[in-house]
C-alpha cells in the first residue's frame, strides 16, 4: 500500500502532482491517459488502503478512463 501511495504522490511520465490543502491531486499526462487510468483503478481497488481516492472520469463511466484524481491520506 505504501508503495502505491508513494507512486501516486511522485511525479512521473504518467502524471503530474499538485499539492492541495488536504491531500494532493494527480493529473494524467494527455498521452498516457490509459496508463494513468490503470494506476488509478489499482488505487480504487485497494479496500484497506491508507488513503481515499476521488476521480474525474473522461467520457462515460463505462469508458473507465480518468483525467484527474484527488488522493486523501487517512
């Protein structure tokens, strides 16, 4: 879990990171939306994670692609 949180909170070739008053936001790089979406889905699928993730989808919910997520460590 901590590896995933560290990955989410660090800039990469997949996403950028913006600090927030509480937690942080991660924003997909346009050319890496599919990879970003996989990473975000992995975070969403962690029931015992030490964080909560709120997502901004692209298109319909069925597309399951995300452009942005806000991460709140617990």
